[in-house]
C-alpha cells in the first residue's frame, strides 16, 4: 500500500482516463512536473503507463514552494515516501526521477519524445508559463498537456497562481492546440 501524508487517493482519475485514453497500454513516455509523494505518478503507472516498455519521467525539487518552506514542512519525508511508493517502477527503470528545478531539468530532456505531460509543480505564474513552454517542445504531435490547479486561488495575487500563465499560454498557442477540458484542471492536445 502506498503511503501518503494525507491518506487520500488520486482525485482526478476519471478525467485523466478520458484525456489519456489513446496512451493506455502503449509504449508511451509521460512527463510529470511536480511529484511530491508520488500519488499522481503511481496512478499514471497503474492506469495509463501499463505497457512494460512505457516510461514516466518525474521532475521535482522535493523542496516545495516558499509558503511550504515557511511552514517548515518536512520535505525529506515527502521525498522518502515518493521513493518508497515508486520503488517497484524505479527498479524496472520505467519511472525515472529527475531531481531539480523544472526550469532547468526540462531543457535537458529529449524533444518530441513525450505523449503527455502533467504540469503540477510550482504554482507561481512565471514558473507555470516556463514549464508550459518547455514541456511543449518535449511533446509529440497529438500529445496531451494537462495543467493542475487552473482555478486555484493563492490569496497572494494572480502572479502567484497558475491561471494567468495557463491563459497566456493557451492564448498564444491557440492555433496549435485543441482544448479538451477547462475545469479545475485544463487539458489540451498539441495539434
Ligand atoms: C502539488 S505538489 C505535486 C503533487 C503530485 N502531482 C500529486 O498529485 O500527488 C507540487 C510539487 O512541485 C514541486 N515543485 C515546486 N516547484 C518546483 C520547481 N520549480 N521545479 C520542480 N518541482 C517543483 C514541489 O516540491 C512539490 O513536490
């Protein structure tokens, strides 16, 4: 049984299964920005990346954001839980961990390799826009890009929220994308 600090299961399975249906049981590569304790990563491995040659790349600093640092959250525990929860898939070399700032790590990954990307890292608008643009280059045609927390209110002003970054991205890329859903999460397809 996986260990999560809050004990809750992954909440977005129904939507993810709809958006990522073309990749279930295929040799697809997926990218996750923001893995925390591995809840979404594990769900992706168990429900989408079920083919023995499929792979998920997980990018995280395991340092959280400024607010969490101020709360003195135990990041080492989160990382330990992630490593324990994903041990089986890491041992199979199907879940690859890239520890570090996504702004730097994404620029080292192979372009046009990935069938989907899930952006759930930093919530700061400049970081989300950077993740979106960097992930875009890594995605194949027809790949699916999913943003978490589209409507999340930080209470600190909009540059501290994902929404303005996601809105800017979909506005600029509007002739190259198809919006699949716009709710608490926003999903789009690369045309
Ligand atoms: C909301 S959590 C991810 C939750 C996870 N996707 C899940 O569903 O269980 C956000 C994660 O993003 C990571 N993060 C924040 N800023 C980052 C950055 N600049 N680069 C990489 N990871 C970052 C944090 O350390 C944290 O683990």
